[in-house]
């Protein structure tokens, strides 16, 4: 990644995390989701290279987890907002 892309990625990831923390991504009527015993206990960064694929990469610590979840990708993109 070049510096410009890295900066843009971090800005979007930060905005998405802030929006999620503020409850923008989850409707007030949605049931609370509890973390299971195997949930990550460290910061997680989500990277979506191609929104149409429904695939996102989760980076935590020194590892990467690839997940295909179209609904989660849509919620993250909605929380991040547009230009």
C-alpha cells in the first residue's frame, strides 16, 4: 500500500469504528449481540477490497481472517458513509 492509500484506509476504518461505536450501524430495535468466549480481545481492523464480493479481511495482531458476509459488508459500508 502506498502512503496515500494507507492514510485513506485508516481514516475510513476509523470513521467506521466511530460510527459503529455511536450505534449508527445498528438500529435501536435490534437485539443485543453478546460476544462469545472465542471473540477477539484485541483491536480489529476490517478491510473491504471489493464491496460487491461480500468478502472482508479482518486484521488483528499478526494474523488475517477472511470472511464472506454480504450483510456485514453492507453494514460496515453504510456506517462508513459516502463522500
